[in-house]
């Protein structure tokens, strides 16, 4: 089926774990004719959860993409690109990357459990990307469903902009329209009342439409006026529609599909994508035209290392048309690649297509230069174009890994690189000083899944151990340092002398190097050597062996010798002058502090807060609903060793937690003393 940009709808399904996103994804594909029979999570037959690990665990780990070509009326066909995203916070990396490829986010809410903490985060993330946000209340026919409570919760948390487009009726066995109709009854009261509320909300965004509405009521509005006002209200966050469904039974699913086709924005109507272009003064917003005739601009939002087709780059087209045999550049690369094969994804299947029009989602394979967030284009005019970066949660959980078998080191390195390409929240670090490879993720579960993938997909087994904590060093007051390096070895000697001052900077500022030397006492050609000596100390630390941050170094005086002064002499002099100054500046060891959020049964609140108190945590807030309490705290990263096992024991496996990096702050004196004493023997040997 051929289609134009105005016929495309790009939609991501997001929500709290267990809300039924994958089942709804399957139900929409079935309702749109893409599937003859809907699969189930329990049987492991869904289009989206095709990975063996997803089938075993019974939940999504990665995003999945499929499309619907649907012709509900004879004169119009629609193409819906649907992206199913994982709900667990451990797998937020792929989920957040998917938001960059769509215009609309469907936030799925469980009618049994109501609004949960993940809903708020998803709404904020979607707002940051300028997406239209639509709530889908699922499981409306369950015995424990309370749709009235859910709509009240949504309106309480997100404002009066939350209004239903349809309503459950007969205990969730059907839905009734309340946007296009004013008659009938529902489980939430008369349809007319909700119909009037949503019309009043929609027409507020346009004075002309409001005037027509006031003059002639809804009969005075043309269908186009009503559509335009609705679409604008969605784009501006003036309306958060709610649709009610039962994905399992199919109730409300055809209606949701029709709403997506008729009312959701197409790529020409949505908020402009956050594309940027570098110029001589930095980045400036770039306006693109989603037309067939312009230069191609597309963004890679997903990398898949497929064992059969190689590296697969999944991209969203913003401008121009990508066809087979098109020559495309990657970022500012000078050598183009040829699009030999162009694919549309349907879960694990790759369906070959001839072209991808503006607004569409497609994939190319076997292009090694592709990477997450790469911009594809067909003209060097677009060399400097990029998509505004997505803010991913910082990967704080770490494990040091080593190949279990000798000779597997290169294979391990290649496999880790491929896993990091696929998940932007999975980080691989190599500490050259310790010869240590550390993998970092969003939780212990995240890392366990990655280790399983290492074994199952790449045949690599590893041994693991806790990594070093990412401590830092800094100073707490100003000080001066000096060192004269003089060495005679019988021939040409070495001479360099450096005087410098150091000052503390605000936390998180990093490092500043300032040259205030007057009169050429340190010739200009030696100043890079001075800075090199200072930076050596920044990397290796001064008192505990950890990198130094938040310090300004001002070199203001020195001496040189016309024959004996060499770069190596000034490197040594600067390094030792910096160490001299640090010793006088009340040096401190800093530790990473994380924002921790713990969810647990309400009955275990005391046990959880007691455990956190023993880990030097500062409780910053608590709230609860329906028997669960959420505790928010700030806690040193070093104190979280063993917390997952303890929480599991305290809550009989019902507890959960997530964390994000917050800031660095000084360790307690007794901790600093231990770190300094542990560093002294090695430092003295060196």
C-alpha cells in the first residue's frame, strides 16, 4: 500500500510495568489487519517480545517496531508505525530513544492499580521531547478495575487538561464515544457532561474556533476546524486525552485505532523535531520540511546487531525520501554508503521496501559506520546537523568483568562494544591504570540481562567483581606551590622551576588552567609542558589515587635555563609544584551521591528506612498509595553494596528501587583516612 507523509502516524506505547503495553500493541496490530491472530505474552507468541530472554521473563527488555497499513474508508489509507517500549526502569535507555522517533506517546495505565510512579516520569520525558501525550486506561473489564478512580487520579496529578475521548460502559464490556457524540450513558455518568467538557477545552486554543463555537454551538464548527483545534490542543499540552480499552478482550481497541488515525498528528502537524545545526557560534535550531523533494535528513534511534543481517540501523526520516540505491553520508563523514537494501521492521522480521518517505521509520543493514543518534543525509550541506541529545539516566551500577577463559579478551571487548551500541544506558569503561573493564547499567537486573546476552548471543562467559568506587579528590582552600627541578647527569642537564596558586571551584566545575606568567620567566613553548605536568596529577590524584576535580591552577612565575630547560623538566616541576600546593590546601576525598527511590509494601516502611539509615542515607520524602510506599533518599554509592539482596529479604521479593547520579560531596573523615592510608604504600613504592 502506498501512502504519503500526511497518512503516517508514529506512536510509542509507554507505561508502568504490567500495564499491558505489549498486549495492547498486539491488539492494535490485529485490529488494523496486520495480524490474523493476536499473540499473548503468556504463550510467548507476541510480535514485540520475540527475544528468547523476553519470552522467558514474560516482559519486554527492548523496543519493538511494527506497522499497520489500514484503510478504514475507501478514500483514505493510513500507515501507523507503532513502537512497544519496555516498562521496567532498568530498560529506560531503549525506551527513551524511541521517543525521539514519534509524534505521539500513548501512556498506558492499569485500571486495576491506577496511576503509578512511572507514569509521572514518562509524562515528563514526553513533554521534554515536545510529544503529544495520550492516556490509555487498560483492563477496564477486570473485576478490580475502578475507572472513575483512575480518571480522578489522572486529573489530580496532571490537571484539568485530562479528559476522556470515550468512556467505559456496561462494566467495561464496551466503550461509548464522548467526543463526537453527546448522547448516552456510561460507567462514569452521562456522556453529555464529558462531551461538553472536552469541547470547551479544545476550542479554547483558537479564538476563531471559539467564536464559531459560541455563535453556533458545535453545529457551527466544521470538521476541519474541530480537527485543527484538537490537534493544536494536543501539541500545546492543552489537552491530555484518555481512551479506555481492554487489550485482552479487544474492547475499545478498534476505537483507539480510529482515534489515532483521525485525530493524532501526522509528521507535518506535530511540533518541530529538535534538530540542531552547528555554525560558527554554536548550535542553532534547524527547521526541516517533511517533503519528498528536499535533501534527506534522518536520525538513527536504534542499533541492532543482528546475527544474520549484521548491524542494523533503524532511523526516522525527517526530510526527503530514502530510496534503494540512494547515496547517504553518516554525520560529517566524507565517504557515502549505498542503500542496497531498505527494510521495514515487523518485530524480528525485516520486510524489504523500495522507499521511506518523510516521517517514516525504516532500517538499513551492514553499514559499520552507523551508531546511535547518527544523522544520515545526502548532501554536505547537512554535515553539521544533529538531533538534540536525549537525556538518559546515568549508569551507576557497576561490575568489573574479565573473560573467564584465556584468549577471549578480544571477543569480550567486541561483544561489549556491540551491546553498548544497542543500549544508550549501558556503558563500558576501561581503566588503563588498573587494567580493569567495568560495565555500568541502571540496576543489577540491567547488568544481569547484559551478562546473559554476552553468553547467549556471543558465547562469552565472564567473571565479575565489584569495581572501584568512582571517588574524586578536590581542595577546600587556596594555597601556593613551588618546585625547582634540577638534574645534572654529566652532559646536558634538566632545569625548570614553577610557582603556582590553586583555588577551589564550585562543585561540578571541573578544572581550569590559567597562565599568568609575565616577562617570559617561563617561555611560551614550555607552558604546554607545565599544563601536562598539572594534568598528570589530575588523573592520578594526590592523596588517595583518585582523579582531582573542581580546582583552578594559576601559574604565575618560574625560571628557566637557556641550555638545560626542557619539556620534561617543566613537566616534573609543575607536577611536584601542584602536589606541594595540594598538600597545603586541605585536600578532600569526594564520593558520588545518588538519588535513590525505593518502593516497598507499606508494612515494611520501618525496615526500609532503618536499612537506609544504616547506609548513611538522607531521607528526602515518602509517599504511598494502595499499600505501597515510595521512599526517596540520597545515599553514598559506596553504601549500596548488598542493598538489592537486603531489600529482597526485607520485602519478600516485592521491593524495587532505582537510582540516578546526583552529585559529589566530601566523605566522612574516618572514610577519608582509610582511603589515604590504603593509597600510601603503593604511592610510596612509586
